């Protein structure tokens, strides 16, 4: 199998493919941390409250923005993959893939503005 050329890697749908894979990895890295925080509830309310105090820090608000962005990107990327399986693609659909990424970013920004 030959290596893809530089021009094919600049293709918007290839970039959507990479973003979908990276968002999946990011979500997989987040889940253990999320379960660790939820597990604090098993050690009592004080332990859970101590863990939740960290979530009030700005860096965590920024991380929540990233999380919502990853979720939105992964959702729209999954819908793109399902469409690729079931619907023939036309050239203007590259624009729709870019629009899905932009919509993901907008959803994350709205969440971030409400969170801070």
C-alpha cells in the first residue's frame, strides 16, 4: 500500500477523519478521571466535596470546554461516518463536514461561556 500524498492529507474529509480519531482518544482519556472523581462519593460527602472543589478552578472550566468540544466533534464525526456508509458523497459535502466541526466548536463555546 502506498503512503498518502501530502495533498490528500490536506483534504477536509481526511482532517475530519483525524479529528474524529483524536476526539475519541481524548474522551477515552477523560473517562477514567471522571470515574475517579465519581468514586470519591463512595468515601463520603467530604471526599466528594474536596474533589468537586477542583472543578471550580479556571483550568477545569477550560477542560470542560474541551470535553464538550470533543463530545460534539465525536458526535458529528460519527454522523459523518454513518452518512459515508449509507449516502453517496458529493463535492459540496466537504463544506458540510467543515460546518459540522464549526458547529461543534460553537456548541463548546456556548457551554464554556455559561460555565465561567
